[in-house]
């Protein structure tokens, strides 16, 4: 973007464009996209920047390159959300061209300087032309454009007065030159003749002639562009083709850069730098920075040996490196050195402003995030990726788990091995790694659902790490691996939580060599899948484990008894929480409040503790649209770091707790935030119905037909709670009912020592909101269940036979007794009034009683089950 005294480079990182000042070592972020940026272009004077993304509600944004302010946004560039595949800007920056990524691609030319939301002209491209991946305007005539796919080239002419665009697809096949042409990479207009040049990944150059149309020519139906030459420039594939001044410039897969004159004669080349395949070349805006005389430039390779004078330029390579080349002295400087593969592993130092970042390409870097510079790095052997990282609590050790199952324990300063050889007891990728609070134990989990433990022992007077034991303790992916501290001693505890819904605690004291003892196994969920686990901070007298699940719920479990003590609605930002961390006490700055940071599929957020279901206590922002892989928090709680996995980036976020507190204050106090979660709010019909059922249950609990004096109260007994829940449309399982009853019973037990036996209306409203499904039941959920349990019928629908349907209800899950099932069906079908008991014989579907067989069809589909049997109006989707 700028060179000389201010060296500024522009690059895209996830959903953000970054202006990076190399000399000042600072960044300016162009934030406005909610999807991953797919392409960028800039005006010739570097004043205007255009960025485009791909995904739902995709955008094209034009920025002021000097101030970093967005000046124009195109919202409907591709209504179907396919995103932009290629983009270019005219030399005077007045027009912008985009090609979307739909099956039938659409090319649009935009007058972005005019306040309009429609393109000046557009054309739909035929699929047989291939997926167009590159486009460019003719620098000498903005009415001409050229684009290419891997196999075809398209030439466009458009009339800006009549807003008409015509397309030419020149024929090209192996018979054209009687030899293989190859796959196209990039195309440019010839700056001296009426020709177009296209580079191929086979080292060839296709030359296309542009013949002027006849005077009587009014349409482009007759092609006036054809391939005239095929030049075999080199053996190595050409990945980049561009122009600068009076030169054609190529970059290839060997990392070589070559310059050709207008007659395609080789003028100069750079092959001595041993670079990776080149994917980008960008030249400085200034023609020639006269840092010295002509004699300071190298000679070209022509016979006269003239000085080779070219602008400074930057080089982008396939291995995620960007270099700056000063042409007058061939000085190559490194601008960016980044991981070339996915980043899944990040960890913050416990008391220094350092972050460790590990990539799947084996690159490990320690960064000082305050000074914005890396401290030390280490590259591991090729093909071995870093999957997880952790510092020990004292900060002098760094543990790393690798994709080949290796476990390294390194010095956190020098990154040298603390053990002679890495541990290799896992057969596959190590996904989780954790140190105990006293740094005496190290535990890992791998993709084979195995937990391994390593311990420090004294050997010849020296402390050395030694393998202790491993155990195949789960049968699905392990989500969390936590060390804790025993309540009655200072000994470490180890717990693991898996996708199989089991929380396992290990007995480290009674474990020995090759034997890892299990202390306790507890099932945390009945239907939902656990996502992550963390120790709840000591803001209550009771010690809790906080577990988030796939149903958008946050659960608090007593850390000793493993009883579920609270179930609360978690953040509902499009996907469930996948990782959660507690901010250190330093973040509170003397306040008694504590905070929680979380990430879901694509967002990072904060929540104020204690968790109570108040939606205003939570805030989140998009961080990695293609998916978050990991999160870490600085030791002082001022920054959150997120790794984007396949987008190869790590983002640093500043925490603003005042903004979060302000949002809570504006959201209201007491029950006001919860009323907003009810349909219609506090004054709506639903709340009035809920209130009626709540007080009706008082009458029901005292007996409907009693003549005794009524005891008026604001509370109802806990025995009535399940009936009121079902009356207002929430149908909890028996286990969920037990969790709700325990939550109320033991709510104040630690403080008062007494068990509660009733609940008031405000607490009931909170309980209902926190326990109900956040989006309700939908037909897609029910169809999913029938897809698992049923078989296709004659119409292709998933159906369950009547006998199998009844058998499932009697024997599977929280199975019902025949009497319970009979009561349900007789009430649903109106055979008995509600509250009357029916005979179990009614359910003898194999025997004499035919009434149930008459009511139930032989085959039951999802639609029959919801509409005909339950009689519930269930929406298609939320």
C-alpha cells in the first residue's frame, strides 16, 4: 500500500482486512464483514480498497485506504449468499467488477461512487465456460475486461452509456496448437499491442489476439478474439502473471520471479532466494524511488547490460511468508512469517504477557502480545502438527501434544526439551493437555478416548518426568480434562468429561505404574451432549463444576456428590458453547464480581457471574466465521485470544467489562429481563395463562372438591411443579423433573441447613425459562427421532409400526408402565375424562381389546404422531 518511509502492507485475515505498518509494528483493522473475506483489490493510487466475502448476507465494502473508514457497502452483490469469487477495480477507481461463486456465475459492474444498490450492468456466465477465478480490467481501456477459469478465458466489452455487456468465449482445445495447453492461472492485457496473455500451471503462455470488429459490426455474436500463440517459457508452472511499468512479471512454483519486455524477451530474474511457490506479487505505487543513481541498480541480462530499474515489491509465498524486495540492491527482507497450516493450539503464560501458538505445520512461536513481537520459535519435524499447548502454573514449563501422539515437555523460555525423548504412549493425536496445580502431574487425552498421566519422580537425586499410566476410560471424544484440588487436602484431583455423557474422576493417590484407578463415574446428561467443563469460581459456599451442553444449557454440579444443582439457559448465539474459561480475579480490579469467557462455533463472548439465565449478562461478537478452534485468556484478564483453525490466524481481543455492565443495567432488574423471554412479555397472554395455572395448582393441591377453608399463599408445593410445567407446554423427562426439584430443595440448604418444599411464582418463572428448550420443539427434531427409530414405508416416509411404537414406550429410555401408558392414550383420545383411571387391559394391543388398535394407525409417522396423537401445533423450524 505504501513504501519508502512508511512501509504498509494490506492482507486479509479471516473476516478482517489488516493494514500492517512494518516499521511501526502496528495494525489497523478494517472490520465490517461477518464472513471470511475471499478477495480484495485496490485502486492504482492505493487510496481505495475493496473487500468481499462469502456466506450469508455477504458484502462488498469499499474503504478509504488512508483513514480506514468504509465509504460504500454493496449489500446485494449476490442475493443467494454464494459470495464473491473474483474482483477488480478500474485504473481510475470509478468502477468495480465482481464475479460471484454461484453455479451459474454472475458478473456485475458497479458504479460504487454513485449512491445506487444495483449494478450498472451484469451478465450471467454459462457453466461450460468453467468457474471463473480471476478477472482484470484493461488498464488502457476500462470498457474491456478479461477473466479466466482453469480451462477457459472470457473476454468482455461493455458500454457504460447503454449499460450493455457482451461476452466472448474463444475456442481453445488441444487441437489448437497440437499440444497440451495446461491449466490457466492468471491473465493480463498486453500494454503495447491488442493482445491478452494467459499463464498456465504447465509453464506455458497463451497469447490471444484481439481483432477490431468491422464497421458494420453491432454485436459480439461473432468472436473476434482467438488464440494465436503458445509459448513454452519454462518447465515450472506459472502461478502469477502481472505487469509493472513496461515489463511482464511471472512467479512460479519454484519461487522464481522473471521479468519480460513487450516482446516477451527475458530481461531479468530472481532465482537465488530459494522461496516457496509464489502466489502474489505487488509492486510499489511509486515508479522508481531514486534512492541512488543508476549505477546502484543491477544490470539486466540483455547484451547491452542496462541497469535493471524496477519498483520495490512484496512477494507472497505458499508457505505463509511475505517478503519485501528492494530492487536497487536486491535486498530481501521478511515482512510476515506465519503458519502455513491450521492453528489449533494456543496458551497464555500464567504471569507474563506471552502467548504460545502452535500450528499443524509444526511451527511453535512464543509472542509478547504487549510489544507485538515474537520472542522465540521452534520448528518440529515435517508432518507433525501441534494440537494442544499448556503452561504449568509456575510458568517455567510448556507442555505440547502432537498429531502423531507425541507429548513434549519443554522449557518455556528456550523451548528445549526437559526430557531426553518425548513421550509416545498415545497411538494418535493428543487433543487435550493439562498440568496439576502443583506441577507434579501432567495429563493428556487423545482421539482414541484414552487418558494418560505423567508424574515427576526423584531419580538419582533429580526430578524427572515419568509415565505413570493410561486408561481407555471413555467410548467417545473427550471434551474436557481438568485438574483440581481436594477439598480436605492439597492433593490434586483429575476429571474428564466426554461426548459419551460421562464425567469420570480418577484416583491419583491409589494409581500406580500402568494402573490408573477410577474413583467415580457420573452421567451428566440424558439427551444433550456435554461440550466443555470448568471449575466454577469460589463465589458461593458450595464447590461447583460448570458444564455446558449442546442444548444451550449451563449446568452446575456439586464437585463432590456430582449432583446437578442448577440448570440455566446459556448464551444462544447461533450455536452451543464449545469452550469456556473463567477470567482471573485481576480482571475484576478489586470488585467482587467474576466473569466468564466463552467461544461457540464462530463467536467469542463474555458473561457476568453468577450465571442465572439473564440474557443481558452476556455479549458476543463474531471472531472466526469459518470456526473457532481454541481460546486463551491473558494472565491479567485484559485480553482474550482466539485461534481460527483452518483460517490460520490468532486474534487478540480487548476485554471491556464496563460495556458489559452497562448492558446489564439497561436490561432491567429482578424479573424484568426474564419477562422479555416469555412470549408476549409480562403483559402477554402466555404469562397470564401461566399465572392462572400456578394459582389453580394451589386449589388442586388442596383438593378440588374440598369444603374446608382454603389456605391462600403465594407458593405452591413442589409436588405440583411437574403438572404446571406440562400445563404450559413444557414436557420435561423424569430426570429433568428430579433436577428441578433438587434445584429448589437444595437452593438455600448450604446457607440455612433446611430443604425447601415449595416455590413462589418469580422463582417458578425463572425455573421454567432456564429449563425449557431454548427454541422449543420443532418438526425437524421429531423427524430426526423417527429417522433413527423407524423404517421407510411405501411412500418413502420414516414410520414406526404400531406394535414396535408401543414396545418402545414400554421398554426404552424412561419407560412407562402399562397403566401410565393406558392413562395417557385414553386421555389423548378422549376415551376417559382427565384424572380418571383406565384399566391396563385397554393396552392389550396383542389381545382382545381393539379400542386402542382402532385409534392408533398401523404405521405412525412424525406427522401422525404430532398432529393426530399428541394434537400439538409444532412449527417446522425455529
